[in-house]
C-alpha cells in the first residue's frame, strides 16, 4: 500500500486514543495531551496512519468527556490549546493524521447555552436550542413521553434551577441534554466549531451518535422500555434513531469540509439496523466512512463473519464508500475477553456477561482476528492497548466506577470502565510507566498481571502481540494488495475463511480447533501462531504469498 495522499482515509489504520487512559504527562493520574505528545514516536513506529482522540474539551466528565461544556477549548486537566497545537504539529511531522471527537447530539448541562435555557421562559430562543416540553398529567409531573435513556431510567429530567419546571430530553445521562437540530442556530454553531478545529490543523472528526440528532416531530411514545448504546434500532421508523432528516445535516457538513483547504474526513458512529442503512450515511455527498459495528459485534464463527464481511462490502461499495473494520473501542468489552468466552459476540454495557473467560483462548483468537481485519479491503480502527493483548478489567472496585451506567442502573450494571483502564508502558508494578516517576495513582487501577503485557516487556519479542501488530502493519503498508480495494473468496473447509487479494496475497483464518492444510504453493508471510508441521493451527490466521 502506498503512502496515503488524497482519500487517505479509504485505507487508513486509525488508532483510538482514550485520552484519559493513554499516557499521563504531568503526574496527576490522568492521561493528557502532553502524555500523548511524548508517545507519538511509539504510534509512528507501531505503523498506524492516524489517531482518533476521544473528547478533549472542557467537561464536567459525567460521561467521560462526552458531556461538553465548551467546544472550542481543551479540558484543563488534559492540557491547553497551545499544547494541542504543538501535538498537531508534531503528529504531522511524524506523518500521523489527527481526528478528534465531535459530540453534536447533546452538550453538557454546564454548557452556557443550557444554563441560559434554564433561566429563560418557555418559547424563548435559548430554550429552542434544546428539546424542552411540558410534562404529562394535570400538574405536569410525568415525563412528556416514555422514551428511555440508554444509560437506564427515563430520557427526561427537570432542571433543579428551571424557572418554568419543564422537562428536557436526554437520550444519555441527565447531564447531557439533547440539542434541537430543527433549530438553524444549532446548525450554524456546529459548522463554526468544525471550521475552528480545521483551521487549527485537525484532519477530521469522528461523529458521536451520528444516528441520533433528529427526533420525530410530536415525540411519539416508543412503546419499549430499554435502549442500549450498543444495539441497533429495533425498527426502521424509530422516533429518535436513524431518522431520514439527519442526512441533510451531513450533506451540509460535507459541503463545508469539501470547501475547506484541509484534506479532512468524517467517520460516523451510527448504530443502525443493517449495512444498507449504514451505507446511506456514506453516500458521495454525505460522510466519508462509518464504523462497522456489525463486524465488531460478530461472534467468532466462520459463516457469520463471512456474512458480515460480504453484506458490509456490498452495501458500502454500492455507494462508493470503503468498508471499515474494528474489533474494540471505548464502549465495548475488549475482544480478548469476548473471544475467551463461550458466547463471543459483543454486547452492550447494560447486558454484561458473567461467563468465565479463557484468556489463553481469547489471546489466540485475538491474534488471528487482527490478521483477518487488517487483510480485509478498506480501513481499520485499533483501540489503544489491543496491540498489547489487554483484556477487560472486570473486578474494578465499585467505589471507583465512573461510567454513568453504574449509577443509572441502581448499581446493578458496572458499565464500560473495564475497557478504559490506563495502559501499561513499562516496569514490573503499577502504574507501569503511565506517567512520570512520581506520578499519582492512575484514575483507574491496573491489574498487576499486566506486568507481562507492557510495551517494554513485549518490544523485541517476536512472539508478542505487540510485535505481531508491528509486523502486520508494516506488511500492510508495503504490500500492494492491501488497503482499499476488492477481494475474492476461495474454496476452503467450512471452518476456514480463505480469500485472495491481488496481486499475490492470500489470507487464511482457521476458526476450528484442529489444524488445517494451507493452500499448496503458498508461502507464509506472517502467522498468528506457529505452523503445525506446515498446517495452520486452530484459532489462527496466516498471511500468504500466492
């Protein structure tokens, strides 16, 4: 694959940085911009093309920064705008592009707009930026409809300082009031926010809850009592997910970004019913790409994986968009843990698994999965720490849990903190080089077993997960068959995925527990596990020349 120039996003491998947990530059226990800047050489040498930074804006942190109080600044605990400028300049010097999170569905309840709305009368311009409604019942004491928050409980709250006693909509936490995208002022504001960051030097935006901006007029009852952040809508005509009107928003955004001199991109977080619905977000006049959550959610099963791959590529290629592939992110159980369980598909934070985990099996499958993912046509996303083989931390002390799901569920669902534990860099004991020598205790504790999974301990070990990722990314960048393009399936046993990419590349994935014979005449380029007398072991993958 040649170095990306124009349309770089079609083939890019993009590394998600959950900023608070990546690297601590000032020793306060939180990851920050300075910590990330000092680790840019690591990301360059890993072989990724770009980084995606989760929200770094000022925020009360009710939902990990996805409750934004100021869209044109940096959270003080993470750094400053001057540090962000330096980060962007140095990332570009390392040939790394930088994508930042954009949160358009809701703001923080501490945002000046919302504070103004609470102090204003019904029907005012300030209230019209959000979704306020009177309550039901003779005294208005019941919520306006039956919609539920994806974190649990009603999707409506009354502000304690609300002069009118109205209810406001929050599809997520009460501290995240939904914006009213029927209001032209909201449209104009976000176009201006994006221009601000593009002018500063960012290379694109990951759009949070891209499927949720428009609500059906009249706000009709939903009729069900549960929505999960990790689940697609249960109907095509859903009153607040995947509404047809949302596409006009993204057409206007595409016009803006195409007119800007930056070579920038959009990627959508859109939980929708099927690949054809997803493809509507990436038509030529809308967004550039979208996360493939069907692939992330898919179980470790050959027929299901092949079905997801085929349906995804057919739908996206029909509109001229590249496929993207992802195994983990900051909202889901890490795939090492998922693949080590009897039921291997991803679940939402409100449907946690209590099944036992075979970490050895999970690591073995994770090694195979990344070779499958990086061999598929299109782009790919990595989540920080997956290149180290990190697993979900499922025994965090309850008093340290910060995901809003924990509180909203009445302390019955632990939420997503287990995939957000700070990553280990070096040393034999926590905090494993997460910050300076005198660093404060990280905001979430690391397992002591991670001493064998640090960057330091894995570097140079040809059998480590880290060196597998480095080798795969190096080969992906140099091999002319890899990146965006096409593939063709080859005949193989039922438990094996075997496909070719031109020129001269084969990928074989054995999802059974028994070794299988590799195609005749093919020479291994990279394997996830040592060959067994020339055969591919179970739960293993190989890249081959042929």
